[in-house]
C-alpha cells in the first residue's frame, strides 16, 4: 500500500462527520508515492459538496478524496492530471459515492516507470457508485473513463467518458468481482 499524505483541506483519516462545502484546492496532490487528495486526505470518510481541485494528483491519489477513502462527493470536479492508479474524484482503493461529478484532466501516464490503471472518477481497485458523472481527459493505457483497473463492486448510472481512448456512455451498469 502506498505511503499516504493528507489533503489540502482535511488531513489523513478525516472523520465521517467532516464536511467540505464550496471549497477548492489548487495545489499539487503530494509526492510520487502519494495517495493524497485535493480536499480530503487518504482514508477519509467525509462529505464534499460543490468542491473542486485543479492540482495534479500523486500516484493512488484523487482530485477530491485520497486513496482508501469512503466518502461522498456531490457536485464536485477536478481539472488536474490524474497520476497512475489515481482517480479524478476518488483515489485508488476507495469505496465512495460520486454524484454529478466530473474530471477533465489527463487520466494516467508515466511516473517513475508506472503507467495507466487510473480512472476518470475512481482510481484503481476502487468500488463505489457513480451517478451522472463524466470524464473528458485522455485515457492512458490500462485506465478507464469512470473506474480504473481492477474495479470491485461498481454501480454506474448515466455516466460517460469522452476522452481519447474512452468514448464510453453508460446508462446503467452494475458489476461485481
């Protein structure tokens, strides 16, 4: 598991009652072994509403929530580059809910010899629900427009990916490992 770093608003392991409303982060999401998030750090359980991040994520990190988070993102977006194994809203190994969220940054790409496996909304090995979400960034090898590689139990309703390598539109998809 990667080394984890805190978020720009809440640090690591933010409590389930933590709430971010109309906030933003413009900084870079940690170092190359990161897992940090733009708003919530790794392992967080909060709620983010109307938040955005324009900074790039670190590996395993997310634009709003860091790796291993179980939060809820409502009406949030990210515009920065999504590093390998990371996600536009939730980092890798997360289990969250994203409603009316989007990302526009490039998904995946080389960092220290690693490529792809990222997702436009959820990172690698994530499980969760995506409703009315989209990603428009270019998708690198092994990545996915909504969920990254090795997704667990996922619910995708009315989402799409339009970036080069994506071009997916999903009305309702329910899958499980």
